[in-house]
C-alpha cells in the first residue's frame, strides 16, 4: 500500500509539470529589450483582460549587451539559444501562444519550424517581416557602434542613396562580415540579388529553399501543425519594407507588390503556408495609422486583433 502511494505521488509530480492550460510567450524585436515599456503594456493588458500569464523572453536584448548577447547577434545563434529557454517555460502549459514583435516574429517562426512536437497552438506575428526586408532604414544603422561594420555600412548606404547606386550597395548586406554581426541582414531579401541571398546561412533555410529533403519536410510539418496563425501589420509601419512582408506579401524584382498567394513561398508551399491557409488557419489584421513601435501596445491592435485570438485559444 505504501509502495503504491509512493508510486502515485511520483507519477503525480511528473504529470503535474504542465500545471496551466495556456501561456503567452512574447519575443521582442531588434534594438529592443524584453522589458521595453510597450512590452510591459502588452503584458499588463493581456493578463488583465484574460488572466493568462505572459512571459517576456529575456534574451539577446537591445544594443547595450556584449555583441554576442545583443539583438545584433546572428539569428542562427539566437534561435537555438532562445528555444531552450522557451521549451522550459512552455513545459508548464498544455499549449502556448507565441507572440513575436518585429524581428522577434522571425525568431519565433524559426523556433516553431525547428521544434518537433511543439505545443504552440497559435502564432501571433506582430509587425514582423515574415517575407524578409528589401531595404533597411538608415535610422537602424546610425546608432550602431562607431567604426563597426554596420556603422561603416550605414555611411556607405547613405552615400548610395544620394549617388543613385543604392541597388549596388544592397549587395553589401550579403557579405559574411555583415551577416555575422548584424541580425537584420540575415532576413534581407533583395529579389534582384537572389543568387547572393541563397548563399546566406539563415533565411533561405528558414524558408525551406535549401537543405535536405528530410529537413525540409521536418520544418514544414512543424510549421503547418499550428492551429492558428495571426498576421498583424499595417501600411504606415515605416520600418518593415515593404510593409506587406508582415502579411507574407512582398515585391518582385520589377518592384511590383504581390500578395501572399502570389509569392513562391505560398505557391510552392515551401514551409506549409499554403497548407495552413487552405485549412482556414490564417487570419490577417491590418491597422493603418500606426508606426512600427506602436503595434505592441496599440489599444486598437490589442482589442481588435490580439484579444480575440487569445480568447479563441482559451475556449478551444
């Protein structure tokens, strides 16, 4: 009898690892910290309205940390490191809601694709460049450490803008010395420079354009196992270029903007985007009049987009 009770206690403690039904995990963006005010506002809103706990992922913060621990760190280093932290947090829950703001949304997609048997129910991509960026605002380059490679790139880029050779200078973002120290270059996608893009280590692999057939299928299976994907963005963002990347649209080499359904990512169903759409799992929420940094704590975004998505997870 004592043995049976002891065994029951052991099994009970093991089974009780997941103590809550739903949790929210928010990953911040580039040049951001986990405790930036708009993330704290997001946390307060969600917890106050739903009672669901929000975890702000404390990893690779802003630009002040050592280069190897900041938001500048290459994505192929950030993703596996953050995923270990995320797995520990998610073990408390039956299912989780992944929220990624800006660069954090790209990080979350990479984590989902590389995480077998994940318990991510819904992925909320918040003003995130899911189809990449075809330009990097100079304002993002200017505050970087003087004499750093990105800082030198900023100076050259401004010269390129004024001298009309900007398109040529875009190739600099694909140099290994830039890719290795400036995270946004890892999801830089200039259609005219596709041959250079395909040689980079992160984004082509994330998008299942390179890699073994086995690895591609694994990533696709993980991504399309999401129950819901919510894409939030808006035309006045001013940072993600083109803004349609936030809803998986993009521009072609001749500068034509195409919707998600006309991109190769979708048409070839490279990582399960078309599959998710065909089963009715994708929702978009487009809000005008908001700058990039407004999205995490915009009352309009929170009430109209985020809250219904979280309530849907709670009720399922």
